[in-house]
C-alpha cells in the first residue's frame, strides 16, 4: 500500500487529517491511531468542536448505546490545500461569458494534455504498474490531493482524500471529465481506469479502480 507522508505535526492537525482521510470516526478509534487515551481524544475533539473544526453525531448499530461519530466541518475542510479556488472559478466564468462554452472546452482539453504530459514524463521510466501508481500518488499528494493507493485482488484502488480544485470542478463539470481522461491517458491503453467514488456526487473522496486490461476481461 502506498500512502502519503504527512507534514501535519500538531495533535490538532493529526486529528483533522485522520478525519479527512478515514471519514467520521469515534473518539476511541482516533485515540488508538494517535496512541493516546480515549478520554484524551475526547478532550482534544471538544476543543476542536469549540473552534468549529469538528462536529459529532450519534449512530445506532443494533443493541446498546449509540456510537458518537466525529466528522470535519466545512471550516475544517478549508484548512486543506485549495489551488487558487476563487481565481479559477472567476476565470472559468469569464471564459464562458466572454467567448463561450466551446472555448472553455478547448481550454479544458489543452489543460488535460498539459497535465498528462507532466505525469507521463515522471512515470514513463518505471517498469511496473504498481510503481507507476505509487509515483502518480506521490505527485498528486504534492499537489494537495492527499493521495494513497491500495492493492486489491483485481487491481488497485487510488484514493484522493482531498480535492484542491473542488470549487472549480463545481463551476465546470468538464474539469472532472478532463481529470479522468488525463488519468486514463497517463496509464495507457493496456490499463483500465474507472472512477468509483466522486466528491461531486456526494462521496467523501474521489477514488479510481485501476487494473490491467487482461485482468479486467478475465
């Protein structure tokens, strides 16, 4: 499994990162990950709640007391990298308003080719699909995507726990289409890439199932 190395050092940042990458969790799970007591985790979470970064809800699972799950707020999500969101959205709207949708599509296609080339140069010397996925995840993490990957029985899952271009993607759906096309271009015709989770469809993260074509067919 490939996972980004974190630059998040303070206890508060580590709490937020765990909730960002693993989704809503009880205090006990967070405590285990951080090597502290459950009561210590609750105290940190209450402080983060006061600051507006986390919120809690109860979830019932059969018999017994409901489990309290902690999750990030919108305010907390803004602490993670955001690639010039406001400027990007403004540029998208300006292109559409001034020179039209066709021009925007051409810009997105040009961006896709530029993006693909950068990744292709980085992963082309690598021999195995796993090495290529690992390098791709490293680059994406450096760009703010908090990317990681896992090996599956039928290929790999590439997970992007944060989308630094989310606001732009909401303003222009073709950005997401372009992202998927670029990833497919990067790994080549012998590899199948399917998006299985999508932030714009309500998922917590974006994720891609990657597998060799012969494995997908068999």
